[in-house]
């Protein structure tokens, strides 16, 4: 399983690819802002969720859940720190 983040004209897209199948989830926020929001959540172990505009990130037992009006994308802990294309903040 591989996760990537790519900038788009309207924000960014996280893609989960495994075997011959992939799932893309659009996020209405720049890749840099998304990475910063994830860092804010991870920097405080007591914090359960963070929110910026239309994006909410919630800490879960198996990883984080990124929520927007488009739906929800779950990102497992082992893959969170190895997202390809994520800008470093």
C-alpha cells in the first residue's frame, strides 16, 4: 500500500494505491496547509482533532481520519509519516 499527496489547482489530492487499484480523495486545502494541520495534531498527544476551514482531522486508534464535505479518508499510522510528495513544514 502506498499513499501520495499531490497539489491540484483547488487544493490537493491524497491517493491510496495498492495492487492494481487506487483511490483518490480531494482535499480543499493546499498540500502544505494539510501537512501543517497534521503536524499540529501530532504535536499534541492530548489533542483529539484539529480543524481549518472545511477540513477536519481526527485522531483515531488506527491512524487519522481526514474529513471534508466530500467524505472521509482514513490514513493508517504506519503510512502517515511516509506520504510521498508531502511538503515538509
